C-alpha cells in the first residue's frame, strides 16, 4: 500500500528592508494588528503598490534605532517561506501619516519605481537626433530618473527624424510609455527586485507560462470559490490606423481586416464592414504601424473571461504574468423546489493573464487574484 505524499508545513514570515541608495540600510517593523499589503493592477500607470502601518523608527540588524528619510529611502518587502527569501518589489513612499498611540507609528502608502520616473522631468524639451535607437532614448530617461538596472528585449527600431515632441516639464514616465507604444512594447513596469522591464506586447502562449494554479494540487494552495464572468463584446472588423506626422513626409496608413470565416464578427460572416479609424501621433516605421493595426484586429478576435481566484500567499508574481489555471470537474447535489438534481461542472485547462492581485502579508494570509482568460472568439 503506497503512502500519501508528505507535504511539509509552510513556515511563512516577512521582512521589510529599508533601502538607502539601493542597498540594505535598516529594517522596518510592521504593526502587529494591521497586515501590510502588496497590490498589482496591470492597467494602472504605476503597476505595483505597497501599504502598511510600521513603527516610526527603523532598526539595524541588532535592534538599534535608525533614522528614516522618507524622501529618499525605499522599502523592499520580503516573504520568507521555509527559510527561502522572495522579494516582493521595491517601493517609494509617497504618503506617511504619523500616529501617536502607545507606540508611535506611521501609515505608509508606497509605489514601485515607476513613481520615480513619473516624478522626474526636464526644464527644457527633451531632444534626440535622427537615428537614435528607441531603447537607447528610453534608457537615457530611466537613467536620469535614477533607474540603473533594466532588462530589455532587444529592438533595432530608430527615430527616422529628430524628436522633440514633448513640452518641458512632461513626466519622463509619459515619454517612456509613449516611446514604448511606438514600437509595440508594453508600458513600463518593474520586477520583484526593482529592475525595469522593457518587453513587447504579445498575446500569451502556453510556452510563456510563469505560474500554474491547480485546484487539485495542494502545493499551489488554490482555495475554494473560483468565480467567472464573461465579457463578450461586439467589435469592428476593419481597422484603419493613421500616423499624420509631417516629419515623416505625410500620412502613413495601415489597414487590418478581420476576414476570418470562423469569426462571427468578421466581414465574411457579417457581410459588411464595421470600420474603426484611429490615429497615432508617431510610430517607429510603417512596419510597426502595420503591427499596431494587426494587434487591434487580433484583439477584436478575442473574448475575455474574468476569473477571480483566492489562493494562499505565492511568491514570484509580477505584472501581467501568464498563468495556467487547471480546475477539476466538480459534482454536487443541488436542491430545487421539486427535489434534488445532480450538477456536473466540467473541469478546464486555461491560459490566463494576471491582471491584478492583492497579497495580505501575514502568516496564513490570502492572495486575491483577478485573471483574464483570453480565448479566440472563433467557431
């Protein structure tokens, strides 16, 4: 007779590092009656946030009081599971509310390093000469904001004309995200170690899975109560995108048509064109403009389903991670006015995008996930 697999209990604790000039400086002490939270919202300009109540003074590793400079110091929450440390991001405090109770404490609201890029601007319009690589220009802005570690997917797109498109005082985060959009990259975000990430916007595939949640596998700690909400929407089937920029010698235009006979929204199935016309201020090239139009068309083929999942605390989650969600078939008896009936809910194997999460940083804490299951609306 085989023995059941042994799953050792998880020992979970937390540490809150105070960073000065990017290096460990001291420790913050969380209030006992209020668990800090780490939150991610993919569609926000600043993707990650951190909040909590802490003792007003930090301490060194020997417990001696240390001063805190809320204007320049950063906070790095760390989750420790069975002795292994998992960083949960690097955050810049923006709001501190001091309370004088039995123990003097401070309530903190903090945001990832996008906040530093948002706070940085120039007294004169930024300028780049023709042939400057997009990623070089973006990294110059990040460097000026004090961001020194950048992970990027290489791209050789360059400016086809000198660029001086933004007024003095424009936040560098606005310029960075505008430039990223021109090469069809995701908006700026930061990883768990506080490094900037520059990568293309792509529809996720099974080969890109970052996490697996399985309600039949205790190791993934999926709790009961998965809920789903469909959002099926009608959409245009022809997309025309203009780039009206005199520096590029006139109008550039790209057209993408949903003529897939398997799509109920297509020109073939509807027998007519429903046109969407949009304009971009600038774009890297005709190729990128066409890629942008193609992305609009491909997005129109999608039907999204929002999936809400509660799990235990899981390390390693970032912005818009790709998640494999496996749910087992469920069978239960439902009472009706006429008696009882057997209900069978089929299982599923889905690929989802993590659109939001909320981590409650305490032993036994929960993690609320909002996932987007994306499937092609094809028949």
